[in-house]
């Protein structure tokens, strides 16, 4: 295995277990079984290493959303499935969970920036899908950036906030709610 890849895997493991703030280059070197100097041959500092790990998480998040899009399904089903997959990834991916926790507990600036990068990527994906649906005539003309923001926040609220005091909403029920409260208002009338 190449050393750079080994360092990245060790860094992701460290950030996932201990968070950004508590992870050190020494610790990452120990996990990667390399000398600290070896890390500096590939990365200038912990911040650069963290940025690369976050970039991989952004790519993984976009990939999860893209995989949900199927040409033979209605727009709202595709978007629902894409958002659901993104939120599930956020709930289950060890690094994403740790980043969310660190933002809430410590509000560490680089972690806050990383979470915003991920959210920006998701918003961009949703906006792009909304733009395509408007172009195809599936949706009426709308401010897609605002609608994307609203939809992502709706999903986050229904999954994370709702589940604090209520049983989890089943995927099919979420689709029903999405269709009733969002898609019916956006759908182009014939």
C-alpha cells in the first residue's frame, strides 16, 4: 500500500474516533505506522490533511446522491431517494457523525467549515436536480436555490430533530410528506 493512502486512511480513522481538535499529526503517524516526517512529505499540516479527508467525504456524499437518480422514476422520487441516502450517510458514516458532534459541542472552526462544505455540495446537487426538472417542464419555474435549501433543511429536521422525541419516520412516509407539502406546490399543472 502506498504511504500517502495509508496516511489518509489513518487520518480519517483518527478524525472519526477523536475528532479534528483532538487528533494530532503524531497520533495519525502512529496509526499509519509511519514517522511524523513522512506525513509532512505529503501534507503541509493537519489542516491540509483534514481538507483532503473532507474532500473525499464530499465526493462520497455526492456519489451516494447521484446513485439514487434513476431515469425511469418521477423527479420527486429520485430527489427523495437522493436526500434520504445523503441523510443516512450523515447518520451512519463515522466521520460525518463525529464532525456533526464536534460542531455541536466545540464549534471548532475547521470542522464547522468542513460541515458547511458538505452541506454546500448537497445544496448544489439538489439545486442542479431542481434546475433540470424545471428545464424538462416537470416543475414550475421557481427559485431553485431557495427550494433546495428548504428541502435539505426539511429532511434534516424530519430525520434528526423529529427523531429526538418521536419514532423514526419510515422512508415511504417521508416520500408521502415530500409529495404532499413540497412537490404538489412545485409540480407544473397541466
